[in-house]
């Protein structure tokens, strides 16, 4: 089993305590230019016993539009933002990044280097990683995704303060 498994959420409803386990889920989506890379990453993450849900596209369609898949991923992550993460892919990585960041509560960054992805996840608390399929091969994408999943947001006050200022 993966070390990226899950989070517990505790609720206190009507003086009765309930424990609900919400497994961390990675939601992934891509347009036609990211389609092949997305499918390879899904297979790779399944092999590592990481729960991943494909948000489309489900077939190669050269006429599809990247905002459709970035929006689906963002909305899925927002269902349980404390437990879910997202990966969005298009040719440049920029279009899906812009689309995902239009959703309040989503912080998406374009990943191109392991150190940069670690910094973005730890210091900036990104919850969606954008990948540029035209500029990273499968091996590099695997490394960036592993880095994203392994990094945890820092909870020191200075980082929390900065993140709060993003949500004005």
C-alpha cells in the first residue's frame, strides 16, 4: 500500500462522534495533447496502489478543450480539499493551470522541476499540479508527480498567513 493513502475527518454531530475516513484521491484530467501522458500516469499510479480517478478525456479527441478537464479536476478536488489533489495536463501546461486557478480554493502550479514542485506544495500549498506534455517526457512527469504527492504543506504561521492572503 502506498504511503500517500488517506486522511481522517472527525465530525461531532448532535453530541455523537462519528469518524469518517476519506481516502486521498488524485483526480487527473487532460486534453488531447496531454491524453497519452495522462493514461501512462494513471497506469503508473495504479501500479503504486495510489487511488486515482480519471476525469477525462476518455478518448483522443483533437477538438476537445482543455478548460473542460481542468474544471472537472478542480471541482472534484474542492469536494474534499483537505484530502484530494489534482493533476491537469495540456500541451503547455499553462492553459489547464489558468483554468484550474479560476476556482476559489484551488492553487495550481505548472511543474517543471522537482525542487520547484516541492517548494510549490510545501510553501504555497498547491493542491493541483499542472504538467506540460509537450515539454516533459513520461519519466520526468513520474518524478514530478511523485514529488508533488510526497511533499506536505508547511503549517508554520508565515506560510499560512501568505496562503490566506491569496484567498481575498
